[in-house]
C-alpha cells in the first residue's frame, strides 16, 4: 500500500532538527519537509562556535553544519528567524510569530525542550 506523502514540520533548527530533516531525505521521504526555528542563522556546530569561531580560527561559514544550497538540493524548506508561538494539535497547525500558520501531517519537536518547559511554567 502506498500513501501520499504529507508535510513534516520540524520545529527547531539545532543539530537535532537538522538531522531529523536530512534523515527524512536520506530515508527517501518524498513529502514536504519544513524546518522552522527562531535562530536567525543556519544550523551551526556549537562546540566550534565557542572554541574556534570566537578564537578566530574558523569563519562563520565554516561552523555551519550545512551550506545554504544543501537545503535547496534536498528540498528542505528552511524557515529561520521565526518563533513557533503555539501548536494547535486539533487542527495540526503551528502558529508562527509573524501570524503565519503552517499545517502538518507529522510534527517533530526538536526544540531542546523549550516548549515543554514553557508549558510546565504555565500550568
Ligand atoms: C557554546 C556551546 C558549546 C557546546 N559544546 C559542546 C561540546 O563540546 N560537546 C557536546 O556534546 N555538546 C556541546 N554543546 C551542546 C550541544 O550544542 C547541544 O547538546 C546540541 O546543540 C543540542 O541540539 P538540539 O538540536 O537538541 O538543541 P538546540 O541546539 O538547543 O536547538 C533547539 C532549537 O530550537 C529552537 N527553538 C526553541 N523553541 C522554539 C520555538 N518556540 N520556536 C522556534 N524555534 C524554537 C532554538 O532556537 C534552537 O535553535 C554546546 C552548546 C553550546 C551552546
């Protein structure tokens, strides 16, 4: 049986989010993959940031985990600099801080527990 491929939203553009998005492609997932996060920059290596970028040993581009063209080649829609303000699980929608709503068939939360901590605080 085959299924029409749907949209996967990956929330969080850190290492976990990036690896999730690229693994979907290496495992031949053919649907839309949207990688959304509040970071302004492309996913980068944290250890290299502290140890090499700040020491001037590597450039900002060299600490990026993937170059911009990678996302285009793999058809991973990168949505940087956007905070997910709310998740509407009933309607399967992620509500962004610019008012946009992104619909998902599957959602991966790779935000280093930021949302769960917020939910804990609010309860
Ligand atoms: C300076 C530094 C040095 C480090 N050095 C090492 C090391 O040497 N060795 C090691 O093993 N680990 C190291 N780490 C830790 C390592 O970087 C983390 O374990 C790893 O990055 C975790 O990846 P992650 O994708 O789970 O989380 P993160 O990298 O934290 O990614 C989560 C992403 O989700 C985004 N996000 C959260 N909430 C929302 C929201 N509501 N809407 C949109 N986006 C959201 C955040 O902006 C973030 O970009 C270091 C970390 C730092 C900061």
